[in-house]
């Protein structure tokens, strides 16, 4: 199992050293490590070239995390892609455990694991809704992102067939990809924390983009109108879209967010009119 690590980064010099060190501290080394510098201005690339000369450094204008990941995936030479966000880190057994899981059960296209959460320097316990699982997890992917990018190792040909990450989504691009993947494939879950995720800092996408469900709604609507879902999956996704539209618009009306009302009000009206017979509204 040959693995390329792809790390997108934008002005994350302060966390990037920790992320990269965790990659090179693995008991089973990755075959290739790629950093995609998404237009950083903090000297990230220079630091990496000096301290981690084995890393392949790619640079691009600031096009967003999806474009950065897609750039790295396109340049990767190995059959498997291990994603790592520049503010996260891996435990030392991460790659070894994934390779062992693949050796025992080689037919999966994605392997992922549990994770440790650190919020503002304090370890916290994930809520039940964030519990990870394996198999056919499409319905678990509908409410929120059910797979952490930093925990995922994915077959490159599968990513290519899906078209990669959606570069038009400024956030929830991982949620969108898992929906497109998990309605077609089961995934393997390693019931062990192999990733440390750090949250609560100002440059997180979730901090920069309020009303994150607007991006999930866009992903769900596209999925329902472009993908050939099974009847069961279509009904579940349609119900989730309607629910998220109601919640988003009720909040937008309450807080007088006219731009959200204007963008998503017509979608709710059209969607519910077209799908009322299917009990989607």
C-alpha cells in the first residue's frame, strides 16, 4: 500500500511544523509527502524547505482548500492519498494501522479512524453525533461531516472518478465529497484514535463562515439532482435537505439575514413544491 500524504496550507506556519513532524514520526513511513501552499504570505514554504527537505512543496495562488487538495492529489504518484490538514497531527501508528487494515480487508476505497479533539488547548470528548463508523454510512453522513479529512486515506482512482473536492464550496467541501463517495461505496473504520484535531482557533473555516448549513444545503441539492441514488438514500437525503432548509431559513428570518432568505427561500419553495408527493417537505 503506497501512500502519498497531501497537506493543504494557508498561512499555517505556526501549526505546520507540528503536522509535518507527526508525518515523519510515523512507525510506518508514507512514500511521499506533498505540501500545497495555497498562497501563504507567512514564509510557510521556506520553513518547510529548510526543515523538511524531503517534502514536495507545491505553490499556487490563494484558491481555497479544495483547490489545494485537488492540486496535491493530481500530482501524487501513489495509489493511496492520506489527507492531513495543516492544523492537525497524526499519532505515530496512523499509517501502520491503515496499512494493516488494508492488508486484512483490501477491498475498501476509504479507511478512516477515531480522533482526539483538542479545543483551545483542552482535550474534549466528541458528542455522540460525531461518533465514527464504517460500512454503508451514507445516512450518517447526511446531518454533518462523518469522516475527518485528516483521518481519511482514500484510493486515488476513486477520488479521480468522483472529480475531487468541489472548488466552488468555500467550506463543507469534505461533507460534499463524503456524500458523493458513501452512496456508492462502503468505508472501513478503524476503532482507534489515530488523529489529533485542534479546534477553536480563528483561522478555522468554521470560524470564518457562519451558517455552515448553507454549504451543506448546496451539496445536498446537487447530490439529489445529479446523482443516481437508491430509493432509500434519495428519500433520506431529500428529508435532510428539507429539514436543513427549514432550520436555515427560520434562523435567517429571525436574525433578519436577508441575503440567506433571498438565496434559499426560492429553493425551499421550489423543492417542496416538486417533492411534496414524496413527503420530502
